[in-house]
């Protein structure tokens, strides 16, 4: 059993938590302003009008394994809504973004007529981005939940409106 306090000098909110088979813990959330350090260096959002996000993994004893900053080009929001972990240890994060974002495997850009797009990104057990996708040509599609199954499939659920 462990607990830690992060984000004392920031405006941050955890939005998802998952437990890896074997006991590691993964969290995701939103960094509204300031910086946060989970043990691997500062993740910083210096723009008070823009949201960025984070994902971090810890051992069963609360020691930092890795953390990633999920951010746009600092002119648009990236909102991580939830996290899930597959049996392989892969971490799945869902959320939404404005404009464009690169999670480490290529840039995703939304359609000019859309305000935002839902995304899903997978990180391996070491925290390296493996793949990512978004819902193209969509507006008001919001990803709110992530899940995985025994066959290593990732799922995203949310809402859509017109």
C-alpha cells in the first residue's frame, strides 16, 4: 500500500487509474497549468488557456517507472479521459484533442470543420508509443472510457452528438 502527492505547483486532475497484472499502477489525467513530476522529470504546461495530459506508471511500491506528457503544439487542448492496461502490460489511453497532436508515432490532424476528435494511443510496458488512432472527420465525438480484453484488443467508448 502506498500513496504520493503530485502536482503541488500545478493545476492537475487524475482522470483514470488502472492496475497492471502483477500490481503496477498506471494513471492518466489532465494538466491544466504548471508542471508535475512523477519521478521522471518535469511534465510542463506553461499555457494557462490550454490543457495537456499525462500518463504515468508506477511499481507496486509506488516507484516511478515512466511518464509521458501528451500535448499538442501548445495551441490546442489534449484531454486524456481514461486508461486501461492489457495483459501484456500495454497501456491504452483514450481522450480527445483539438487541432493536431503527435503521441510519438505520427501526427493526427482533425478535419477543418471539426472542433475536436477522439483518440486512442497505446504505450508498451516501457512507456514507448506503439500505435495511435483518432476518429477522423468527426465533430463532438468524445472518448470517455478505455478497456482491453484477453485477446489484447483495445476498446474506446464515449459519446457522439451533432
